[in-house]
């Protein structure tokens, strides 16, 4: 997790990159994470999404973490929506 230094409220985010290694431009894609407190209790989830995830492109996702109680996170899944032909 990172904190946005330019953000007055010190908002935290989970950031990363996802590369579309296929030859398909997806209608959309998303990533989702489970958020835990220091005792290991699941307290929330967060996600980010993109529209038109083009073939060969790299998406730099940024999922916001709103609770100050989040101690760590776990990747849940990534999804994609295929175009209709």
C-alpha cells in the first residue's frame, strides 16, 4: 500500500500493473482486493477498473483504501469482459 504524498488527507492506495498479453482488446477489466485489520479480520474490499483494455497495453491500476484500520491486503481476482462479435 502506498500513500499519495500530494493528497492532503493522506489517502492510501494499492497500486500495481496488469498487462494484456493477449491479442484481444477487452471491453473492460478489473482487479479486486480483500482488506484486513491487524487481527486478521476481513473488514472491506477495494477494486479498480478500466474500460477498453487494449491488446498489448499495460494498465497501472490504483485501488483506494478508505479505512485507517487496514493493516494488509490480499489479491482476490482480476476479471475481463470480452467484446461481442
